[in-house]
């Protein structure tokens, strides 16, 4: 049996998604109706971001489309 349950994003994935959107932590938190402290905790790894909250952020910042099935971790940039 496979585990199809979404997993929480890593702190790096949360940080990268915010930076890709060009938002501050405060702006990112407001995007998903969360506190700035919660966003800080998600990025630091003190708390895990709920998968649905990450999906909402990715959809609202147009990093994911409703038509595609997203992976939890956004692709990494090659420098």
C-alpha cells in the first residue's frame, strides 16, 4: 500500500517558495492568513507547515497551477 498522504514541506522549501514569490516573511504569512511568528517557525524548522497551507501559498503565489499535480518540494535553482 502506498502512502498518498501529502507531507509537510521542509523548512528550506518554505523559505525558497517565499523568496521565489519575492515576499517578506510578514507578507507571506498574510498571504495564507497566518502570523509572522508561525511563518518564522516554519522556516526555522521549529514547527512543520501543514501541507494544505503550503499548497495554498503555492497556488496563491502562482508557483503551482490548479491543473498540475505539485510535488511538495519546489524545484531547486541551479546557480
